[in-house]
């Protein structure tokens, strides 16, 4: 997915009639109408290669980790931008560029309260299928990180997930899973729970944890996850993160800040935490560093830190 960031005031947002803070899927025509409406001298449309797990992979790479990414983009301007940017980021771009297709876009509308309301056009990203999974990439990785949004396509995406997990299990690659949104375990619960049963680590926020477990509060949901997955991280915004990994079970406080844009906080946490546990950091320390990077992300517009990630990590974990 290519993220397109658009800041607007409350009056402009009210004119759209959108529910604040939600994510909705839209067709390409509706997306283009929105983009055309705000493509004027009063608004800047900022373009960044993204997507939930893609943001995590970028964060991990910025910290010094090695990563690859598998997905689908079209051969349009957005897809070519995506491929070029990932090459510049030194990420193994195992993504399939499909001829004549439209690249997926996510319009993230940022309002003065720092909330983001997203309209997502999946386009060719919804065509990710088992045949697009690069077996060698998965087999030679320490971790396979699966994006929850892929469950939303039962016809092809869920087959890709199963294929990737089978390869991972056959080659000793550990599996991490992210909910991406509460509607994934709610609507695609059977497939999600089947994947969760074979996963080594789950990332979710407070609302998602409750959706996965059926519990009504975060502590109960975190406790219930012990029965469902070997390791779990539940992020809870300003209330920090609940972490259970290996022999460690702890709560790590958040860093206070004045947020500007909440986009990408969970993505950054996952990428930074995975970096930490694959580079010799204790889980609690990895979560501390991840929380600090989350704080840095939400004090700017956009889901990615464009500079200073490594320095921020060292400041929080040293």
C-alpha cells in the first residue's frame, strides 16, 4: 500500500461525513474523487510507501536489521515509487509488480486532535495469492511477520498466509502475527484463530486483544492470550504495553508526549520489538525502545521516522 497523508481542519473533516478514527475500504473511483477534491493549493498530499507490516519492516531496517517484503503492486506511478523507495531503504523487495494493475492506496486524513481516519483502496494488493509467496525468502528468515489485513481476502490472501506458514514451519522460521484492526478477528475469526494457533507471537492493541479473546478489559484479554499463543504483546496507547515473551512477563510504561498523528504507532512498535529480540535485547528492554520510537512517530505526521531511529533506540535502551 502507498500511504497518502492529508491534513485538514475540523470543518473540512465534518463536510466529509466520515466517522472519525475509522478505516473503511473504498473502490478506486471513490478514492480518486477524494484525492482530486483535495489536490489544491491549500492542501499537501504526501506520498510514502507503507502498509501495516511494511511500516514495521521499514522500522526494523532503520534500526539495523535485515528484512524482506512480499506483496503486490501495480506497474503504475505508485507501484514504481514503492519499488524504488524500498530499494533505497535496502529492503529485499520480493514484491510482485503486476502489469496493468493499480497499486493500493491508503488515504490517511489527519485532524487537529492527532486522530487519523483512513480510506483504503486495496486495488492489486488484494490479489496477493499463494503463488506470490517466495519460498526461499520465508525459509531463510528468522521470522515471518503476517499482516492481519491479508485475512480480509478469503479467496487469495488467506491461501497466501497458509502457504507462507507451511513454509515457515517446515524450515524453523518463527511466525509473528498482527491483527491490524479489530474487525479482522471479528469478521474473519475462524481463519485468524487457525493462524494464531500456529503462531509464536501476536501483536495487537487493546481493542484488538479484546476482540481476539472476547474479554471486556485489557488485563483479562492479556491473561487469556496465554491460552492462545506462546508470546504476546498488547499495546495500550498512553497506558504502555503488556509484554509476555519467553520467561518475561511485564508491563512497560509509555512515554508522554503531545501527539500530532497517531498513524503507525503500532507498526513501529512491532518493527522495533522484533529488532530488539533478534539482536540480543531482553524483551522488556526491546519494549522500552519500541515505546520510545512510538512516541517519536506520533509527534510527527506519517507512520515512519525519516531520520534518527537508531539514535532514538540507543537513547532508550542504553
